[in-house]
């Protein structure tokens, strides 16, 4: 029997890896390109003490990626492989947490396998396990921290204390969003949590500078808050929906809502059932799910942090609680609930992996399109060159780029491509459009790529 269990989780992990390797070679999007270029081109000191001021994240992911590129060449696939590994590892830790909290229960094997399988096939988790960003890393260390916390209840050994402290430090250095869990950890393990928090003290001066830069950016570009995650009824309701269906959607909101009616009902009922048990283990899991959202809602009154993808570190316990709740249903409804959950995951994950419309921004395709023209007579204009990293990565200095600050239309440019990317933030008054028109340029076409719209202008007198 033990051999069967090992083979089962092994098969789930293999499946998780396979799903996370499909479509991994898609185009980099802006934030991935920024991270890749910085880790590839900067020294470690330049990365940590210059670049990181403008990147509101702790240093662990960037440092790891910098070291990774010393071994492997920088590229779309290599930059994403660490996230693939951490994503699959999170499935393993989730499985072991489920075994721990259901020890001695009738459905231990069923709950462990179901929670691991749901996470392995989650469209949202697959998406961010393929992203050259810190979210999969943070989710892994958060999950490992909770595993260590639960192990401490079983056996308060020095090894388990070291595992909890070390994983908590690494969690805090992975991403700032999991810091929302600190109130829970201070209640459960105040001494070890205080020690782990103090271990991050050397980074606090940089955090202070990051906050200053973030406030300056928000003041200079007020619309930026909508990007980083303002609190609203819509953003709150979007969290459970995106947890279930990932980055996929249906254009017709009514059909989308009707399609989600049954899965949402199953999830709500399952989590409600899981919340009914008052065991210490279950209360810890409930805190893992609830505390980050409550604290984020409070923090978002001043600092916008409420965006569904930033809560990826909560996704493992989301599926854990669902698996726990499902087993409290009658046998007939258990099978129906599991079928609904699996079908939802398969459809959403399959749609993301095999339908390019759900992939990341297509900067690679956009650059290839523009480069077909005469590079010497073509100018590409951005609202802000701070948002051109993905273009620069694929462009390799073939096409000239300018932005609102550096615009010079007196140069030899017969064709101008105006990139309408985040223009609502960096050029809300359409000053670039007015400048082009004043200088004798006329819009002749517009072309859309995934997440990117470009307007083509030609000089009228040519």
C-alpha cells in the first residue's frame, strides 16, 4: 500500500512538470523581460543596490536568477525553469501537509492526492509556475513554512524549529505579499517569528527606499494604482474566480458567470464544510486562507496590494481546504464535486496552454512585424521607455526607440509606430498623438498583438 502512495504522488508531480513545460517558450512579457535583462547584464551589487530600488520586491528571486544565468544562458525557457521547479515542489509539500493534517482520518490518502492533483492541474498555478517572476518561489516557501509550523506541533525538535525559521526567512525574502501572514505567525510562534523577521533586518533600509520610490511613482502617475491592485468589490470577487479558472475567461460575462455557477457553489460549500472542523491543524489552514485577505484589505486603504495573482501563496491551502471539505459531503456528492473541480481545472488549464490568446504579451511577434520594414527609416515610440524592456530584448538595437521625453521627429523617420502600451498611465492626455499630428504624421493603420496595440503613422509629405 505504501508503494502505491509513493507512485501516486510521483505520477502527480510528473504531470505537474509536464503541464508546466507546455508552451513555456512563449514571448516574455514586460516584467519578465525587466527581470531577465537586469539579472543578465548587471553585477550582483548593481542588481541589489541600484536596480532593486525601483523594483518593489525583496532580493531572493533576483539574486537566484542572477546566479542561474551564471550557469545557463539567459532566455525565455531558462529564465522560467526555476519557477517550474518551485511550482512542482509546492505540489509535493501540499501533499505532505494534507497527510499531516489528516493523520489517522479515514480519507487521508484521498485528501492528500486530491489536494496535490488539484494544485498540479490548476490553471493559475501553472501560469505562474511558467513565469520568470517571484510568485512561484514565494508560494513554495510559504507552503514549506506552514509544513514546518505543523511539524512543530507534532514534534518541537531543533530540526523542525530550524526548518520553520529558515523557510520563513526565505518566504519573507521572496516577495512582500506573504508578509501579510506575519500576524498569524506571531500569534502561533511569536519567538521564532520575531527571530526570522529580524534576520531580514539588513534589507530594511532598501525596503524603505523602495517604499519612497513607490510613493513617488504613484504620485507622478495616479493611474498606476489600478495596475498594482486597488481594493474594490470587483477585485475581491475576482480572487476566488481566478483561483479556479486562472488567466482564462469568456468575453460574454453572462455566459462566463453561468459557466462558473456550479464550480463556485462546489468551492464555497467545500470550504464551508472544511471550516466546520475545529481541530488546531484546521484552524491554522483557515488562518492561512483568511488572514492575508483581511490584512491586504486593510493595507489597501493606503497602499494598493489587492490583486488576485499576488495571492498565489494562498492557492495551496485553497485546494487543501476544498479537498478537506469535499470528504465531508455524502459519497454521492463527493464524486460529483470532485468531477466538477477536475473538469474546471482541465478546461481552464487546457485553454491557457493550448490557446495562444491566453498567453503572455506577444512582444516577440510585435518586434518581428515591425522589423520587416526598413529599420533605418522606422521609429518606435513608447509613452515611457521604462516600459520598453520586452521590446528591447527582442529588438537587439535594430530599431530606434524614443518616448514622450526624448521624442525628436526631425530625424529621418518616414514611419513611426506608436506603441499604445500603458498609455493611459504614462500619456493619459495623448500628447504623443498630438505631437505626431503637429509634425505632419498621419495614422494609416493599427495592429494588435496579444496585450499590445500599435498605431502606424507615416509622414504626409513622403
